[in-house]
């Protein structure tokens, strides 16, 4: 596909950022580092899916409070030491084309995040399909039986370096970050709306079909916006600089 300047548009979309035009940040500000802590605290808080499902079903209990306290303490210590992505004193990835080793803490954190990104939609989509076609509401059973295998599969892929941002090198960070943030935008927004629909709509096959239709449509639309680079941090960073033809 040809762009407005006559150049061939790569397969990763039409809106890109050029490495040569990005300002290199030598150090992360305190605010930047602090704001990344709650992001990763939320990721780790969501890891035990059955426990979190109980939170939305029964409300806050001692187990959830204890888990939250552990997460805040653990991620707080890691953030203070600069061992959560974005909490480093200096940006780890400064040039998006260098073949630089991806440290273990980054690979671990992004692998955990991919597990959360995949497991919750898998359980919710499966649960809605079961409810629509069988009339049985099995969401709690699925959190106990499906959530962990999906999470485990993503962890295995991450350990093998097969997921974006979990690879041994950050050489392709400029491309992989847009895949990661695109997935985060897609799942977070679609899941938020779906959780609202759990409360707003009554139980029944018709309501479940509506929930699934809205959820699938949101996933598709937000995913398309991310692919096209219209959402924050979803434009690939490519080598070189813009070419203007007179």
C-alpha cells in the first residue's frame, strides 16, 4: 500500500513514529516512575482469577485484603528498586533498534501481564457461550478450571520468549510495545464495559447474547483502532526519519 508520500506502507499499519524524531529521555522523572507502580500493582492483583471473581461476586473479604496488602508491599519494594518496567531511574530502552539484552524483571513482568490479558477474556467469552447454548451459568467453575490453564500457557510462552516484550532482546521493542499496549487497551476497555453489563442487564440467554455481542464488537473496534495507531502508544517506532517529497 502506498502512503501519502508515495512510499510503501509496512504491514503494521499506516501511522508510525520515526526513531530519529523522538526525543531521547536521559532520566525518568519521579512522577513517571511513581505512576507506573499502580499499573503493575493492578496487574499482580489480578493474577489470582478465582479470588478476584469472588470479589466481584461477594465483595471485599479478608483474603482479598491480605492479597492486596502483599501486592502493594511487593510491587512497592520492586518499584523503589527500579525493578518494575517504567520505574527505572533511566529508561532501559532508549534506542529502538539496538540488540540489547532484555533483563529478567522486564521479561517476568510482561509475561505476567500477558497472562492476565489472555485469561480473563477467555473465561468470560467461554462462560457466555456456555450460558447462551446450554442455559447453564458456569462462570465460577470456569474461573476454577479454565483460568489457570490459560494463564499457565501464556507463562510458558513468555518463559520461552515468544511473547512481545518477553523476548531475550529488546531489538524489536519499537514494534512489540504497540502490540502490548494495543492488547491492554482492547481488553481493559472491553472488560470494563462487560463488567458494567453484568450489573445492568438481567440474567437470561437474550441478555447473555447481548453481552457477548457488545464485548466482541468492542474487542474488534478497539483492536482495529490500536492496529491503526490511533490509541496512545500503539504506533510502531521504526528506524529512520520521515521523507518529504517536493
